[in-house]
């Protein structure tokens, strides 16, 4: 069964994408292949840029996988070999261990992964979205874990 974890971030000063980079770095150093799901092509490209620049002393090998017309079969094949993939549509990957969802919606393919991480900045808009996600996971028979990261940063 898929394990789902919500990471709750303080709305003051914590950024979902920056926090996701920390999760990605930790998982990659632990040898876990992962996929980062974004909302759309623009947010995917932004996350791609962030993974290249988020820390000067860190390299996170990644590639974009997509079924859109902007991707060539060669670029997708190369990206699929990377331990970290990004995309905004359903990924066609062999290894499906960790999914980091940065989209406001739960991807239809989430059950293909053994673990899902949801990163939530606690502002009014995000709280409503995350509550809907939490309920949807419960309706799917999954009891999500919750980690309040704002309590740890104080």
C-alpha cells in the first residue's frame, strides 16, 4: 500500500519548492529513485531550474519526463535514466518508489508509487487544498502521516 506523508510548512518564510529540494536531496543521498510531479509545464521548468541552483555545493541529477510535444523521445529516454525525474503528466517509469507532489491536485497515478510526499505551506488557500487532498487519500483507504515542520524550525 502507498504511504502518504504531509509536510506542513509555516507560511512565514518557508517555501514549498525549497523544502522539496531538501527532501529530494535527502532521498537521493539515501539512494531512492523519485519523481517530482508539478502542476504544469511552467512549474516543471521552474522546479528544474531550482534543482540546478538551490545550493552551490550540491548536485541533484535530474531530468524532465513528459508526453507533451515539447519532449523528444531521446530526451525522455535520457531523463528516465536519472534517479530524479520531473514532470506534469503521467510518468512512464520503471522504478516508482517516491513521488513528491507539488501539484494542487492528487495525481491519478499516485498508487503506482510506494511513497507520496505532499508539501503544504500553511496559508488559507493551501490549507483548503491540503484538507481536500487529505480527505481524498483517506477515501482511498490511506491514513496519511503529518509532520509539522514549522514546529521544528522554531
